[in-house]
């Protein structure tokens, strides 16, 4: 498993409270240095350099995780941002 090889990877070893959710293939973590309140990073468990290096299953899992991350962001930022963000940028 690639995630066990890199002990310095912030995504393999997130700090307490940073993981929003984790599935078989991907996890969502709060960004340590957010661009805006509630910024979330969706990452596969396997180390890859680019979107196109992800397997089709990982791409589906990452895309499906967007709604879960959106809900977590809306719940966490509802008291910080008023009104909550209506759109979420997706950056590759």
C-alpha cells in the first residue's frame, strides 16, 4: 500500500480532527491552509500525481465524495459564512 510508504505525507497521516470522512478509496480532509473558510481536499488513499493517474474506480469515488464534502462544508461554515457558499471550486 502506497500510503504506508511515505511517513511524511500529510494526507496519509493527517492531524487529529482533519479527516472529515474516509471511504475505501478516498478521504476528505480539512485544508490546513484554506483558501476560504471550509476549504476541503479530496484525496485518494493511493499516491498519484495527476487526476488521469487515478483508476476509474478512484475517479468515481473522488467525484462522489464532492457532495459529502459540500455538506460537511455547509455544516461547518454556516456559522462562519453567511450565507453559506453557493458554489465550490474544483481544482485539479
